[in-house]
């Protein structure tokens, strides 16, 4: 299995605090990899560095062999890497379909000149991407709501819309930051099935940040564990479940709480 994503020796400091310290791991094409760790472990910072929202203080990130650390998020999306956000980030007044179209444009923007002159190519491009987005909404069970303002959707649907927006960019690597946070058990199980299903049918590689351990253990092929910005373990779900340092990291946070 070739590595699609390689994070190598990445550190990120905020003042005196290392949110990430010398973190290395890779994600192979076709894998579902879990990135877990207690609150404040550095998971979202890692996503921010990989997706271009933050530059690393040191270290390199390669995606499909390209060095991407420090590139703009839009350039990284164009290479085929899309993410969702820990907090729901839909445009509340835009419709569900418009929100997903925004994700599609993140990957293949219509050139401003072409759209200004409303050329045939621009119209055809728009129609094709609208059709693809409509299919995606169908796939995610959001089609009945496509003309509703996204802000009016129930929370669970908004989380799924976040996944749809990322998928609209047709990523090879989909990075999900706590996709089931705030969802009820039924919605969480449904999201788990959806991730597994997308992985199987769309052949999308997944990097999953989640606190929901049953979901992580159930769908991930491999797990990387961060604690206080450092990688403390990496392995198969069964290995991680019984790893002493991982258990201590989680127990430690319970005691602190
Ligand atoms: N922009 C920032 N400025 C200063 N400190 C930050 C910033 N972003 C993150 N941090 C700090 O970096 C550390 C790691 O935060 P991060 O959000 O990456 O953790 P996390 O593993 O995603 O946690 P959670 O599970 O709670 O989402 C924390 O101590 C956090 O306070
Ligand atoms: Mg986080």
C-alpha cells in the first residue's frame, strides 16, 4: 500500500506551548485511519496543518508525493484532500444544494472570465457539478431538503451536510474532525455506516478524528494516538485498546477532570 499522506516530524508551537511535537505518521491509499487522543491532544491542530489552515513550525507534509505544508487550503483541496470541521460550518442562509455546490467549486472553480461572459463551457460545467451535487445529496439522504436554507436543518443533518460539502470536492483523502460529536446513538451509528459505505463504494481514504471509541474501533483499520501534542502509540484497534500508554493518557484526563 503506497502512502497517500505522509506527516513527517511535524511540530506546531503556540507561544511556549507545543500543540504538536515531532509527529510522524502516514495514511495509505484505501485505509481508514483513526487519529485519537484526549482533549487538547493536538488532533485538530494536526488537521489544520495538513489541510493548510496552519503552517507547521517545523516538519513536512506530503500528499501524493507533493510537499503541501504551507500551501493555501484551496491548493490542497485542488490536489484531492478535503476535510470537515469540528464545529458545524454550513452557510445557514444558503440552501443545502448551494452549500454543497460551494464544496464542488473548492475543487474546480469556474474561471471568473468564463462565468462573466456566461460561456457555454461555464454553463456546462455548472450543470454537471449541480447534477453531481444533487446525486451526492441523494446519497447522503439530504435530497428532500436541498432547497431549504441549511441553517433550518436539524443538527444531525447539518453534520451530514458538512460531509457532503467535503465530498463535493471529490477528494481522495477525506479528513473528518469529530463527525459524530453531538449526535444521538442512532445518528452516530448511521454516520459510521455512511463513512464505511463511502470508503467502499467511492474508494475514498479516510482520516478520522473521533472521541466515540466504539465507532473508531469499529471502522478504523489502524489508529494513531496523540497526547499533549506527541504521538504515543500507533497500531491496530485491538493493540490500541490494550496499550498501556493509551489507557493511562485517557485515565489521566479523567483524573484531571
Ligand atoms: N490557535 C491557537 N492558539 C493557541 N493555542 C492553540 C490554538 N489552537 C490550538 N491550541 C492549543 O493547542 C492544543 C491542542 O489543541 P487541539 O485543538 O489541536 O486539540 P484536539 O486534540 O483537537 O482537542 P479536542 O479533542 O478537544 O478537539 C491545546 O492546548 C489548544 O489549547
Ligand atoms: Mg479538536
